[in-house]
């Protein structure tokens, strides 16, 4: 009788462990999907912000270019056109960032760094561990309780 009960309990324990493993896998998959959706939304907001910035900067660049060109022609000083060059580089960068292939080139370079220069990605003092986090938490808690005294 005890053997049958033990066998039944083992089967139930095995089913419970499988259920818990399945649930933890589902939870992790949901967490990964949620984090990816948040990353996508943040990137979309950044691109939208850059597009708005480009509208304003493009207007500024056009007005500045017209004004500097008119001033250079009126005063016969070609040196007045000099600010157009750096402003043009900023405008070209923004255009490439917003509508060009900059994001794809950056992604490719990031993949290259991750593949061939992974040591550049190491954190100072290494990856945080449970022990290091607990040590910092205890130190902070101890400091707070010390200050309260």
C-alpha cells in the first residue's frame, strides 16, 4: 500500500515539476516578448523624435543658408558661407539617420563588435551577481539604520 502511494506521489511530483517548468518557460517567453516590444516602441519614438528634429533643423538650415548666401553676395565676402559647411554635415547626418541607411550600418557594426570584439562589452568588475547585489543592499540598509540611530 505504501509503495503504491509513494509511486503516486512521485508521479504527481513529476507532473508538478513539468508544470512549473512549462510555466517558467512561458513566463520567460512573455518577458522576452514584452522587452522586445518595449525596445521597438522606444526605437520608434527615437526615430519619430529625430524626424521632428529634422523638420526644425531643416528649416533653420534653409533659412541660414539663404541668409548667409544673400549676405555673402551683398557684402562680397565669400567667407560668410563657411558656416554652411558644418551645418550641411549635421543636416546630412540627420537625413541619413532618419531616412537613410545609418541605422542598418550601425546595427551591422554593433553585430561585428559583438562577434569579434566582445571583450569591449565587459562591465567594470564583471557582471553583477546575486551576492554582489545583496552585499550592496545590506551595506545600504546598514548605512540607513546607522544614520537613523
